[in-house]
């Protein structure tokens, strides 16, 4: 019912999570970012408590693959869950329960985890990852020309946030949730040395009910960045 992107920029110490769905208020249920630990997602027949369990395990030194292996022990309904985790250093992993609704799957790359269920097909996640990677490559080319050395930290964070939202829009354009669209959310944070509750987040935006939630999310992002 949802597709989600977890992303890390280890060089700049940035973490992000974004999600979109044909469900009300997806941002409240699916993603979580702890700037000292990593980013996680729990979706399909969502178990919200898994987010805290995964973040605590990452904080204790478990790697994402180990965390995924623990999910069936933590959750008797694990077959209905789709979960993902990403460390600030870019290591990530995902798990899709055998009871999730097709099309369901994941794409895992260094610094990127994309997961989705009840999608039109694998092209949705392929588009998310391709768009995010293409924008990353473009930023790298600019950096080689001196862009990175002269760009303020806030501009780097803004560019990263825009990449995440643009990647999600690419997934929507490729088909998205096969039931349609209703809500979306994005969270972006700089890495921090210690955990805090609630976490300190630079960007935490949600569109809970809209005809074009990712378009509205992009507008809200630009409004915040302009402030």
C-alpha cells in the first residue's frame, strides 16, 4: 500500500526517509529517523512499534541485515510486514514478508533502500532509485568543479532533501501505489553524536490527505527552505 525511500549521504552526515501511499497520514505510521542511529520503515500491515525496536537494535550495534533477521522473533505477524533499515554510513537492508500484497519488493544500494508493496510493479522502485542516483551524479559533477567547497551546509541539506522528494515523485510517475495516492511525508536530518527524544530533525513534513500529495510535499519543502 506504500512505497518508501531511505537515504544517507555519509560524506555530509545526512539521513532521510520519505514515503507515499493511498492511505491516510502515511508519515505517522511508516518512517522514523534517529539522527544518531539511522533511518527505518515499517509498512504493509504496519506494526509501528517495529520502528523503535529496529532503531534500538541499530543503536546497540546491530547492522541492518541482523535487524531484519530479528523481525520474525519480535513480531508474530512478520509475514504481513515490510521493513527496512539504513545506517548513516550507507549500509542498509530490507525484508518483505511473504504475506504482503503484490507487487512487493525492495531495492538496496549503498546509501539507498527503496521498499514498496501493492505497487503497479518493480518499475516504481527502479524509478525511485534511478532518479535519486541520477541527481546524486549531477551533484557530484558540480562538486568536482568546486561547487561542494563553496556551498553552505544548509544548501547541501536542501539539495539532498529535494533529491529525496524528486525520487519519490519519479516513483509516483512510474505507477506508484496501484490504488492511487493520498498522503506523503519526508524527514531529513543531520547526523548527531547522541540520541535525543524527540529526535532533532531539520525537515519533518507531512501531507496527510491530498489529491497530489507529493506535489504538495514538494511545495511545503520549498516553503520551508525559503524561510
